[in-house]
């Protein structure tokens, strides 16, 4: 019996994770500028605009936006 070769994992190409964060916010959030400039308790009362300057903060904001996009409100 021949063994099947498996493909090497490819870098993430999911648009939810490769789209620039500001473009994703504009696509998903009804009032993106209001969202970006509003203090958020999840972000320690910082604004998303301030938080996305840091890669870890950008990831956190991206997760928030994707939860909203897919209707996960936990």
C-alpha cells in the first residue's frame, strides 16, 4: 500500500486575517469612525484606533470585529 504525501501547511490566506484591519472594520462595522474613536471596556477603556497601533492590540480588535461579523456576542 502506497503512502499518501501530505501537503505542507500554507500561510493563512483567509481574508478575515489578511485584510488590513481598517478595511475589515469599514466592511463590518456600520459606523466605523465612531467605533474607532469610542472608548471600549474590553480594551481597558482605550479606543480601537489607539489599540491597533500594537500588533497584539490589532489582533484583539480584529477578534472583536470578527465576533460581530459572525454574530458571536459572548
